C-alpha cells in the first residue's frame, strides 16, 4: 500500500514508527502479545514499547525475567497455541542464549509437524554500532539467521518501512527476525500512515536509479550508501541504490536485473566481512549475472574483529568515503 493524499499521516522517527506498529497490532488482534525485558512499565530500553502496557494492560504487554531463552521458548508455545507473540531482544547481541530455541524449535515446527503447526511470531532485535554502547550490544549477526531455513529476516531503513514491514511480519504465518538499526532509531523523520498497512516481505526497494554501478545495502547502511551515490554523481557516475529490506528471502530478481544493467556491484554491510551476507550476494550475482559483469564485485564491510568500543566504532562502521572509494574502483577497473 502506498501513501495517498487522503491518507492521514504523522511525522515519526523509526522508533516511533515501531511503537505505532505495535499499537496497531495490539488494537487489531487480541491474540497479539508483547514479551520482553523491561518492555512494560519502563517502555523498553529504547522506549519502543512506551505507553503500550498502560494502554493494553499487563496481560498483553508482559515484562519477563532476564532470560532470552525463556522468553523465546515461551513465545514458541504461545504461537503454537494460537497467540501471536512479538518478542523483544534488548540488543541483537543478547539473542545468543535464545539461539538454540530459534534454531531447534522456532524455525522447525512447521517441518517437524508436517505443516500441522506454524510459529507466527516476530523477534525484534535492535542491532548495530554507532551509539557508543557497551560490549556485545552492537553486534550485527544477521547471517546467523539467513543461514537458518524456516525463518525470515527483515531489516527496514526508514520509519515508514519499519511500520509496514513489522505489520507484514506479524501477519506472516511463519517466524520473522525483525532487525532494527540502533543508529536509525532517532534519526531521520518521515511521514508515516497512522492506520495499519503492510509492505510485502521479500521485495527490495530501489531508492535511486543509475546506470554505472549497483549498490546493495540494508538498514543503517542505506543512508551511507545514498550519500556515497550522491557524491560520485558529481563525477558523472550514476548508481542504482537498492535497499534489500528483506535479507531472507532475497529479492533475487531485482538484484539480477540491476546488476545486469550496470555490470558492476558494490555491497555495503556493517557485519563482519567473513561470513557476512555479502558473500551470499556475490554468489547470487555470479549465479545469475556473471557474464554481464564488467569488473569484480566490491564489498565495504565491518572488520573481522569484535565490534570495538567508543570512538573506534567510527572506524569500524563503513563510511561514505569507503563506499565512494569502492565505487570508483569498480568504474576504473
């Protein structure tokens, strides 16, 4: 659904759009429940659930013990029994104790039950560096889940996308990991529809059109990539900028179509280079578009170290200048 002049909108940040999506979900479906650490009385560590417990009650916005494994395990039982739980991990780096539950139960119930049961739940996971958080709070480990059959992985880059994709994730009959970039929570504001709407999972979004290079990014790296594309345009280089939005399943058709047009690709992601989603994107491009390529594919990523603390974050996170350098390298090859 696209906004029209008759649709009522409100200016929102991404965290406000997430909160509004949760409000809509709770209003529209009595089976929706929120579970997480400090999400009720305190409104969550980032206030993404602020005011929802007061509006909908403690039976639907539930403060849980500090046990990620217990939270997700409880949500599995609730989902199988007819509820639609939305689980919050305070930070993506806190998901590790729950990984066993997600890998062995959340992602496998449909297969294990031969289609008799599904797990319609959403795991919200704030991720990424850039806010000077302590150790383990800034991880970007999406490929732990894109390599896990049975769960979808969604990552919005704008407030409007955050609301529409979150509501679409909840409507999906299977589990969804919903990644929320911490750097974008209180960044750019956008007009967002007040009523409920959905943005289709599995469809990328071309945010800029060009002929020379395809830039692939998601989440917090989309604004960085857009700025890089604008900078090289002054040099006569035009870029297709594609916001993947869904990391699994990927929009293979849009990626292939763009790369076959430009003959060049730069992949930008915050996660580590080794084992990052960029590797899968390179394989996809080689499978679909190898004979169209005019230069090797470039990657601009985080480094193969734990996310550093403090000011070193700025060196770790891909920058506009690093993306510009990669674009120039592909064009000059």
